[in-house]
C-alpha cells in the first residue's frame, strides 16, 4: 500500500469544489433561452379533477405555456412504471395502477402533479400556477396501509379493488408452522417501521432541452443512474429514442435512494421543452421534496420466533404489510420483497422461515428504496425480536445471538440468500469490548443515583450489497440487469481517464476509484480522472445504489485494468526484448523483473499511440472496456451497541455511547468508509429517535412537510461514534470488498430501540422514540 | 416569494411614514417574516427595513433598570458583559434562541412584535414585568402580549425598546421542540420586589401566560423543592404532533424547577 493506494486515508479530491461552492449541480446549469417551470400540484389526497380553467393563468405575465396531462397523453408519453414484476402467491401479477406523469382524471396524493407552467422566470411560473383554477371533487382518503386493507376503504386505483397490490410469500410455511408448534418458547412481537422522508441536501431538479435542428433531447437531472433514466424514459415513457436522448447527472447533492427513480418532472420538462420551444428548468423547493420525493420504509409486521429448549431458533414467521403509497415507484415492489425478506435469516442459522408480504396503495407519497432499502426493515424486525426473546428467556442478548450465529460458510439460508463469508463472533466481540458491555450494570446504577434511566442495546446486522447477479435478479422479476461497466482510457502521455457506469452523489468515487488505478500502476492520483454521469461520455452503466459501486463498479474497473495491464505488458516485453511474463509494473514504470531494464509508464503509453514499434499485428492505442456481472450479493455484517440515558422528567434520550464494529471486507479508503458509517448512523439514529412522517388520517395532508415539524438529526443529537472494522474478504469479487454505504442506517435503529426499551423496562414504544413518547412510556410502567 | 417593494428606513419617524402606504410590514431581522414570504405564506406589498436605524440599537443600564433597543440582535443581548453581571438569565435566554445565524440577525423588537407563541423573549418580559416602548406609547408586557402572534400594537406602531427593572433573581429553562428547536415549553421565573412571577412560553394555546399555581408555590419558598409533586392543569395548553397538553403540563413544572435552580445559582 502506497500513500495514495488501496488502504490509504486519501483526502477526498471532490471536496474542495463541494465546500468552496464550486460544485456544479442541475440548478447551476444555464443554457441559452432557458425558461422556468412550476408544477401545479394536488392540494387533496384523493380527488377527481372535474374541470381545469386556464383562462386567467394564461394571461399572467411571462407565461409561455401551460400543459396538461391530456396533451401529454395525446403526444404518446407513457405512464410511469414499476420495473420489478412481483407475482402474488396465487400466481397473479402485481396490480400496477396507472401513473400518468400529469394527472388526468384523478389525483391520489397531496403533491400529485397536475399541470406544468412554463414562464420567463421562476416567480412568474409560480404566480401563473397559482392562477390556474381547478375544480376538484374531493374523495375520502386513506393513509395507513392497515386501514387501506379494511373493507370499505377508499379505493386508490381501479386496477386493485381492495388496494392490495400483491400478496407474496417466501420460505416454507408448513415447516415454519410445525417448528412453532413444537417450540419450547415462541417470542411474538409486533413491529412498526416508521415512514421516512429522504431529505437529500439538494432537492430534485430537471432541465430539459429539445434541439429542433437535431431532433435531440438533453436532460440534466438529479439522478443516481443517468443511463437507467435514459433507458426507462426511452423504452417506456416514449420521450425519445436512446440515441436522441442524452441524460446528464452532474454533481448530485445526495440521493439515499430517492434519486434512483424516474419521476414525472424530468419527463414532463423534456416533453414541455419540445412543446414550448424553450429549454425548461424545474428545481423542487423543500416543500415539494417533502411531498413528492419517494419516501422510505412504512411497514407493519407481526413476528413469531420459535426456540427449542436449548434456545436455538427453530423457526421464524413474519407477516408484513408494506405501504407503497399512491403509485408504484420504479423499484417499489422489490424493496419489501427480495431486498427485505431474503434477509430474514439475519446472522443466524434458522432452519425454517416463512415471510408473507402484502403491499398496499394509500393516498400518500410513493414509497421506494431509502438508504438500506428493505435490509433496515429486516434488521429492525429481527434484532428487536432477538433482544425481546433474550429478555423473555432470561439470557444474555449477546449469548443468545452468539449461540445462533452462522459459523460456517458458504451458508444457504431458507430465504434464497447464500452467505459467502463472515465472522459474526468477531464483530460481536469487538463491539462488546469497545463498549465495555460487561461494565454496564455499574454505569446503570451510577445513572440511577442521578435519577436517570440508563439502557444498553445491541444489534447484529447482516445486509446484502453489490446488487446484483443479473440472471438471478432477472429470474426474480427485475426488468434490468445489475452488472456494471468501466472503460479505462490511457492517454498518449500516460494520464488515465476512467469512465464508470457508477454515479457519485456524495460517495467519493473520484477519490476511491482513482486510488485503485493509482495503486495498480504506481501513478500519482492527479494523473487519474474519474468520469461519470453523462450518457454521451460514458458507456451504458447501471448507476449507484445498494452499496454497489465498490463491489460491482470497481470490479468492472479492475477487469478493464487487467486488460490494459496485459496489453501494456505485451508492448513493454516487445520493446525491452523480454518475455511478457517477466514484466512487472511498479512505481509508474514497466520493468523486467530482476534487471535494470525499464520503461516509464508515459513512454509506454506514447509507444502505444505512436505505434512505431508495436508487436506484430497489435492494434494501436491503450484503451479497454469491461462489463462485470457479480456472481452473488456481498454480505457486510457487524455488531452495533448503543447505550442511552433517559431523563424520565422530560423523556429526552441521550445517546451516551455508540459502538459500531463492521465487517466490510477489504477497504479502499478507511476515512471514506468511516464517513459512510457516520452518515448511516446519523440516519439510523434519526429514524429511531427523531424522524417520523405524519399524514393527517382524515385529510391525507402531510403534517410533517417542513423542518418545523420533521426532525432531521443534528450534530448535537449524536455522540462521537466509536467505529472499527474486522475483515473477512469477500470471496466473490476481485478486490474482496463488500460495501459500506448503508450499514450504519441498517444496523443502528434496533440497537437504539433495544437500549431505550432496556432503560424503560418494557417494549411498549415505537420509532421515533421522541421525548413525548419516551416520557409517556416511562410513566406507563 | 412574491415581488415586494423594499424600503430602508433611517429613522423611526421615517419608518412610520413609509408604513402609511400599501400593505406594509416592518422588517426587524425577518427570522419569521422572510421564511413565511419565501414560502408565499406572507405577501406584504412593502417591506420597511428597521435594521439600519441606529437609534433602535443598544443596551443601556441605569442602576437596575435595563433598556434594550428594539433593533438589538440576540447575540448582543447574549454577550453583553454588564447585562450578564446583572441579569444572566436574560443573556442565557438570548444565547439559546435559534442558531448562530438567527442570533446575529434576529432582534428583540422583532421577536416581541411578532409574538410567536413559542418565542423565548415574551416569557422573560412578562415574568419581569417589562414595559414595551413604542413610537407612540408605553405598554406593560401584561397588556402587550394578547394572543397567538397577536399584540397590542396598532397599525403602523413600532416597538422602539423594552425596559425592565432587573429582578432580585431570575432564571430561564426551556425544552426545545425536537424539530424546530423553538420552545416546546419555556419557563422564566423572576423574584422581584412585587413577588414571584412565572411566565410560560411555547405551551399555551393563546401564547405566553403566567402560571398562578407555580407563582403561589414559589411565593412561599423560592426553591425548586417547593414545586415537588406539584402539577398544573393541561387545560388551555397546546397539543400537537410533538407534545400533548398533558406532556406540556409536565414540562412546565420540570422547566420551572430548572429555572428556579438556575435562578438560585
């Protein structure tokens, strides 16, 4: 390892421009003749559109055009779709309700887009939007999934008469029931996983530009996967053929999943640009972000965990209802199924598992993947249940887990996943040591003397990253493959450009990916540039989500680097009159091992491009591409221990210690990994303590639609984290890496809630554990 | 934001004249007004900026009488050395309003005139029996704060200063709303020559108010122990997503204890 190579704490190359205002986001983009859009959105959760009167609005100053869903449909723009087909257990396909980018007859949640107004300025667009007169016939609304399933509930879509989208199952029902029937102990738990608003720092934005001369569209958008956006807009929404549509996702200020999906606004801005003849820019304000960014989680589950007399888990039965909101977002069906229930075995050897998942329409914002996507739901459910089981059985939560750990690999679970490598005991030991778990009771007593309730809780999570083997996901219903691509271009004087299909929206790819190249050829990082986010520059790629950029994206780069290295060695062997197998690359030069014969890297590159002296028959140039399709998911795992102190007078919970011991496999840049863990923990602790999304049940209005009511974690809500890693390299990819982007958000909520319930002495509290709820819970028992 | 005419006033008289035309609003920091305008919830035709009027700024202390110009920012109240020596509770309160950006923009006059039911200053002024001075008259705090975002101010009337006699002892404790960090319940206690006064902000459904049961208990003994086991009624308290009236009733007593502890040093 060099100072800039794999394993080095290289400071992020991209941060200088981000923290000095030099980043270039969609809202920074200005093109000649550009105008501004505002969307007219539904003020009702559920209503029929009876009449739209544009007379007054069209006369407002600066108005260029006001366009409706009917016009959009007439121009052949397609409905938004969910790209992952799930079948109910009776074999019927999921019931996908039509989602027009602009609502035509009916609106289904507060914020549903109805019209686009294009005007000279943003202010004029908004003024005109307010002048649009729409007559609605308000309908009853339903916001909770459990209520939506009740007979007589308001029907959200014609395609599903009972709001049920699908009723899906995984695992072995009879075997699990049999295990429960013969169990020595069954722990039964009801689990609520609260709904979250993603809150990326940069709101969503789109700039659509139609070039009449070329009959070509360009879309600048806040996307985590510009090629997927192009594919979907082209193949399904009929915006334009792929060769006539360029999608650029420049600097993007955070996504957390919410910028995976293709939303109505980018489609409509592109279409509106052609209709109005001007480039059209839209930038969400924070209220629009709250209302319309795809939300996360929102599960209600019932769990039964069966133990034998020796406290070994013999069966797990889970019944989940998942709220998918008013429309099926792009990957919404996969999140509560294959990204969730396939991890119900956790870190444990469980012989029989049965999971049943019902997904439901409600009059709320669409729900899709949010940092962790299904794995936080599985982890919260399992790790709360394990802690409760230990309390019921009167055994140590740590030892109950340890007894049930998977210890030999590969391990095939009853729910599809096959774990390739891990050492769960090592993470548990590391976390217990770092947290002085053994000394807790002394600290509890000390806190009690001060009138405080102290509690400790742990969580042993496993998750699946590096999504995913294309054939496997295809067989499970995915509409796309989940490989990744890379191209390594060595320039004539040896500098290198890496074109990656991954997309960086805060992850630090410009640094870690450059470290990889620097490490391989012994070149300074300044000589390596990472290019991403533009479909005209970069070959087809699948983007960044599910902690896949390291395990899948970098693996593609490794494959391309292998090809570059092989060719470079051939050229060097020819020039140095040596055998190819004797050539080594180190310190920026190709050398004949054991001799002083050497060619500097830049000379080798120049030789490849002058082509004056190449091996017989070799093509000039030094540029290679590769596609990498993973053979399996990767399985990061770890143990988190949280210690809290509750002020029973106010219900305020202070996290006095948080220990994270993770196994991410090999690590490229420990500083960036720690940053990812810190950020994930902030979001996970946010979910546990602070963040709750609330719709008014009667009206369907989003009550938490601003930071006055939606509690984002702040620095002073969080402790200094104690983080460490243990390493079992991932056997499935060339770098042995697993992924670290979501672990913090996945593992932390149950650790926090286990600590709070330990302090309270009972389980009767849900997330977010706000001061009000904790105070009430402390009073109750 | 809707388009708006901006006027910079150089004197109070100037500002009062400017306010005669249109649907004007005074701007004295804009910590509430500007966000409301940005989200199009407020739409004045004219903004009259008071923050450049030098006669509205500054803190003067004469004996135990303190006068704070309406245009004085929270940071200047929080860090005023002489005021800190005399009335640390008020400096403490000011140092916990919003965040550093708010404390360097927001003013005491703006806060008082806005009378947000969760603002901090109204509790201090009510508990200390302060007087609010305007360009037209002097109004006792008791009469000034009349309801949610409601005050005794007439159309075009401008708060120029607040003045009070520093009580023998005073203390402030608040429990912030987890999301907004405004006071979900804030209690200011003051022990002065007219007895003990306890004012509660953030909790009342009609804005800041004095708590009679707490004042009675503390009049007997100005000690946190005097509040042990005491409860206050939850009638007329706010209930919302973050706190029920019952929880706020609890917080009133808890914060009052903490305020008394702070007052007694």
